[in-house]
């Protein structure tokens, strides 16, 4: 039995049920009803930070939040397995733009407004991130991180070499080749090479779209087109100017190579730019320049966030408490705590982005590039429930090309497109 003080704590908190989070249970009845709230997540700074405050939520509900941290690919696979099999081991899932269509269309997650109390102000989430978290007009997860792409570069080295900031893709390729000096442990470029819809495919896609590539023609996948081959060959060429092992690099490998001082240029998700400004972990803090991706490269929009599993928390207290966790963990107050604790990389709220606390702590050049890139930011991946499977299949053949285990670009793309046709047929 949980004690009376614990119940009073929950009742005194701002958790009054609203129409958007209605339940047969009341808050009082649900205090102590769940031994644990199980969350599957990825180790983004915002997730690691919220762990420092879990005791607050535990005391409120008389429970224990247990967060399982996994890498990006493992997290996606385990989340899908948990709901697809009906296991329902997790009340809260970590969702992103790559799997929201599948999770939503199959009824595996609750609509956000049905589970998160209105007091958490869902309208305050950044519009660009919320759009990515939406499927067929309904938002399914609360984004705590996301954005688009930025070109990050060593402005100190470019100044020394007399090279201007590249404004076009052609200029970028020339600058990468000029700066490349492996004998001096400086590589011109780094990128993701590891297989996965959110790994190598994510970074390859802007090149594909920049040369006019389209995912489908009606119901038929056509990314094995001449444009697909051109984009792949361009990406392969740039990898010749990257650190050894780039063929299996994750986003974290690329960021670490860049902030260790080994790389001149990188195009990555904007949130990762601030990782290079951490003076305790980055050898290039204060030496980084930021700009929109050189034309005609578009900016790949993305967001990650928490959703309530319709399998793990179908109704009752599980749904109510899980919904409150999502609201609490992604709230305005939690984001302000992150800023106060020195975490500026994950911003899901408009109020946070506009706050003086945020603007005073990030480089002006970074914020300027972020705002300039925003209008060019879109969801570039295929909008289909079949995307995770298609993207992972494409990622496999791309990794084989990037690591040199196969060299037939057209054949590799044809193979992935053939498998994509079957994947799309199954979801029609």
C-alpha cells in the first residue's frame, strides 16, 4: 500500500483529467496502481537528462519509471517487435519520423491529444517537429528533439586556406577535396555509412532528392532510377575523402570524428551542431561555422519523441499514467530545466527556442543558420507504413556499396527496389 502522503502529492499536482486524456480511472485511483512505467528510448541528451528527475514522477504516481536505452536501429526494431507481437512490455515508446506512419496506421500508438493532459500545452511544440510527428492530420508523439540539416565546417581552417563557405554542392565537393590531407590526419568529409533507414539512407536521401530523385511512380518504387545511381555514385565519391571505416559510420561516429578535429566538413542534423560546441568534449569548440546545406541539397526534416503504446497501455491507469509521463517529460518546464543544466541541443518547444535562456547560450551563427534552413526543411523519406522495412533494405545494399563488398550500383538499387515493391504490396 502506498502511503497517504504519496496520494496527496499526486492529487496536488496539475493532473486534472481533460477531455483529451479522459479515463475511467481518476488520478487518485491510479496512484500506486502501476509497479513500473516501462519506457523504451534512445540516449539523446534530453532522455539522459530526464533520468535525473525521475524520482519526482515516481513519487507523484507511486511507481518506478524504468527507461531502457538502446541504439537507434535496435530501438526501432525492439519497439516494433513489442507492439507487433502484442507483448506490450512498454507503456511508452520512442517514436520518430521513420516509423510514425507504421505505428499510427496500425493502431499501435494512441493519438497524442487522447492521452496527454491539455495542461502540457501541445500547441507549444515546434510546428516543424509536430508536422513530422503527424500522420494523416493526427499527431502521435510529443517531440523533444528534431529539426533539419546544417552544413558544419572548420571555419578556422577555411580561413587559413582562403576558401569561402561553399554555397553550392559543386563548391562543397571542391572544398572537400582541397581540404583533404590524410597525412596530416585531416579528412575533407564525414557521413553515415552504416545500414539503416535512419542511418546511411537518411544522409543519402538529400543527395537523391537534390538530383531529382523520386521514391515512387504511383505504387511502383523508382529509386533505382538514373537519379538514384547518380546520387549513390556522388556519395561514394565523397567517402573517398572521409576517415577510415566510414562505410559503417553511425551519426555518432561522424560527430565524434568532426569534433575530434579530424574532419573539415559535415552535413548533419542541426541538433548535432551544438555537440561540437561542448568545450569539455570537443577539440573544435568555437572553431565551427554553420550554414544551410549547399544548393540544391534540401534539408531532411526529422523529430523524435515519446508516444503512449496502445498495446502496452491500452486503457485505464496504464494509459493515464503513461500519458502523464509523456506530458511531463516533454513539458516546457522540463526543457527549461535542461537549459538551466546546460543542455541546449534538444529543443522541442517554441517557447524554449524563443527564450532568452536559449538564445544567450548558442552561437549566433548557429541560430541564424537554423532559422535560414527551416523553410527548406521537409520530410524527405517515403511516407508509407512500409518505410522502415524499405529503408532498412535500401540501407543494407548501400552499406555493401560503401564498404566495397559490392560494386554494382545499379544492381544494388534494383535489388532494393524489387524488395520495396513487395513491401508496398503488403501494406496496400
